[in-house]
C-alpha cells in the first residue's frame, strides 16, 4: 500500500520548520482528539452504556487498532 501523499509547498515548509517537540505535541493532540471522537460516537450508538464502559471500549479499540 502506498502511504505517500503530496503536501502543498507551504505545508512542507511549515512541517520542516517545527521542532520535534512540536511534532510530538501535534501527534499527541491528534491521538487525543481521535479518542474523544470515538468516545462520542460510542455514546451516540450506546446511550445506555455507563461512562466506564465507554472508556474501556475506547481503550480496547485503540489497543487493537491496525493501520
């Protein structure tokens, strides 16, 4: 599978200019956002589930996720 993609030159310039710490912060923020979105989706699909079950399911989904 080809995972390459084309960046706009301005995007490429920005990504090349930020520090590794900034890149890590961006990656962690994206990961946190993805988990929050998954939890929101599970709440919508299963309004009867307690919050503890939602969090357990999110953990399990992300633990076994494949890219």
